[in-house]
C-alpha cells in the first residue's frame, strides 16, 4: 500500500478538494482507495457519506489530528491511502512528523498569491528536516494569470511542481453530490485532474 499525505501551509488552499479528486482518480484507475480525515471539521468524511452507492467505493476513516502519535499502518486491503490534514498541523509536531515519515509522497496544495508563497515557504522549511519526497500543486488558480505563471516558474526551479488546477465553480459544486470532477459529465477541470493524478501516481510508483 502507498501513502499520500496532503499537507497545506494554511487553510483555504483546497487540500480536501485535492484529496477527493485524487481518490476518485484512484478508484477510476482500478485501485482500492481509502482516505483518512484528520480534520475535526470532517469535511472529507461528510463528502464520503454523500457518495452515491452506484459509484466506485472509497473507504474512509476519521482520526483526529490531535490524537495522532505515529504514522498510519499499511493495510494490504488497499492499494492507496490518502491522508487529509487540518490547517493547524503545528499544534501536533510529533504527529505531523510521524505522518510525514510514513508517507511515500507529500503533496502540498497552494494558491499563487504572495501570502500563499510566504506560508508555503515556512512549511517547506519544516519539511527539509525530513527525508520526505514532496511536490506542489497550484490549486484553484487562474492558469493564465501572471501571478500564477510567475509562481509556477519560481517553484519549479526549486521543487517538484504538478499541473495548475483551475479555479472553476464546478469543482466545489461536486461536494454536495459526493462525487469528483472526473465523475461530472463535461467537466472542464477533468484534464487537469488526470494530469495531477499522473504526476502523483508516478511519484508513488503506482500505475496511473
């Protein structure tokens, strides 16, 4: 089983949205996927509970981040575990370090603003003390905006960077339906999500 840790430098960068869409990409690729919700707001859990029974199953568990003391154990019942985290990860440094050490890859969603870049730098500085493989995705961004282009270029010079996920209304709309954008007919974001899935799965060493 491979573990993907989705970690955000601050709230509002779309960590849970990225987790949802990568989980859907995984099951649509034939993998057995489980997601772990460590955020006390339980947004990911509620999305899973809304998921239609007619769609591929995504297993889920809730485990409060404040109670994490060690990494999640591998489970051969699944091919991929995706762990969603809250914004306040600094409140439990021991738990964060344990999850980072257990992860096969750490993905950091971020926006493209100066504020986002400053917050991201702090997180990257903390991760340098670990051996974690890590990458970044510019999420809910406007691909043609100068701010996004400059941020992507600057980040790419220093770290592994995935595709830009566009800021489109269809992405948050899928939450209430319990689906991912890949399950939304005619979704304009689908190509970007599949590209992100290819980026992540290659780094995890699993077939996309």
